[in-house]
């Protein structure tokens, strides 16, 4: 029993450290590939809201316009369109 507890006390922090390292590595890879930022892309998802398990609303910015779309099992449907609002950058 003592051997099991000793292994547990050694392995749990190692597993936690490995998980933390994987998350940090994923953050760095996202930053390098530009997946985390919208810089240089013409399409950006501003906000999404789940209406039901099969239906989602999304606001997409495309070339200075904000487009409200419905995403469901049948695909995307454009619901409304408006000029893009000014965005403030918070860092």
C-alpha cells in the first residue's frame, strides 16, 4: 500500500506538469500560425450564441460589414447585415 501511495505522489504532479506543458505549447503554436488572432484575414467571427443544440447564431465581420447568420443542420442562412462597429483593442 505504501508503494502505491509513493507512486501516486510522484506521478500526479508529473501528469499535471505534462498537461500544463501541452497547453502552453498549443498556445505558442496558435500564436505562430496566426490562428489565435484575426490579423491578415478578411473574415472574422465576432460572436456566437447557441439557440438550441442544432441552431447557432453568429456575427461575422467581412470587409467592413457585420453579417448575422444562422448556422444549423441545413447550412448557413444570412439574416441581417450592417456596417461594422468600431472595435477597441483591449490588451
